[in-house]
């Protein structure tokens, strides 16, 4: 079970997440929609530089121009890119040519089961998918704090050949149930791990990681027994 904490805005939060056992951190750069988690490329670069070993910094962006994304990823120094935009298959192919060693994750908002048909053309060009929730009322395409229909996500995990990461309203309280029901490759949380100051809360991150891994091993052991 891979665990990512998104919306990291301080060096100290990146270090804290690493020591809590998180596998990856999300740095949200390149804004087109409403969000409190965006940072500029200079701060993102600083956070990446200070990241401890064995943690993957991920560029989370709403940009859709391959060249612009490539330049940004190169400058910041990330190991993965998470695309929250309307990038086409061709633009992702172009991005992969310019950054052959970067992992590419494509976001899809879970609204109805037919979303699988939209995901299929991307299977051959991305390394993974992330399923999130759309908040039209507030103009947010991520970090909405809203849970979508896990029945749809569960079917997507079964039908899609690439790893599927589950996001959207995940918290320490519901991540175990989400893993047990959806059986994703990984989980991603942001708003559900914030403290009252708007930054990541260490206790929430610790509990999220503990419950996610604990549930994963329960599911895994049950699968092996059967």
C-alpha cells in the first residue's frame, strides 16, 4: 500500500511526513482552479531539495502544455508528475519523450461508471491513475474533502490494467474502510490531514499511515488465506 500526502507547503511538513512513513508528497504547482494548496516553483524546489531519502516528491499540476510541464518538473526536481488537467494522449506522449525517467499519473474525477471508457486510451501512456472528487460548487478539482462513490472506484480498479490510487475526502477515520472496499494500489490525502492552521497535522498523518497499512495487511493476509 503506497501512501501519498498531497498539498505539502512547508519543508518541515515534508520531513514530518517522511518520518511518519509516507511514501510520497505532493507539491501543487501550476494553478488554474481554486485551491489553498498551491505553492510557487521556488518553494517546491526548496522542499524537494530538503526531502529525506526514500520519499518521492510529486509535481501535482493543472497545467496542460507538455513543454511547460516538462520545464517545471525539471526545474523543481521531482520524480513523478500527477496531471490534474485535460492533457491529451498525444501531449502525455510528448511529455514522456522529454522526461523518460519520470513517472506520470493521470487524474480522473469519479462521477459515473462510464469514466472507465475515458480512461482506457491513457492506459498505454501513463504509469498510474488517481481517482478524485470534483467540487463544482467551489471550483475545485482536487483537495475537495469530498468522498465520491467508492462502488465506481472499485469497478475501475478491477477493469483498469494500470495501478489505481484512491483520493477524495480520505481521512484517518475512513481510509481503512476505503482500502478494504476499493482495494486500490495506493491512497492519497490532503485536506483530511490538515490542522486548524492549514498545514499538515502530524497526529493525523501518523494515524492515516497506521490505519492504511494496518488495513492493507489485513486485506492482503485474507487474500493469501483464500
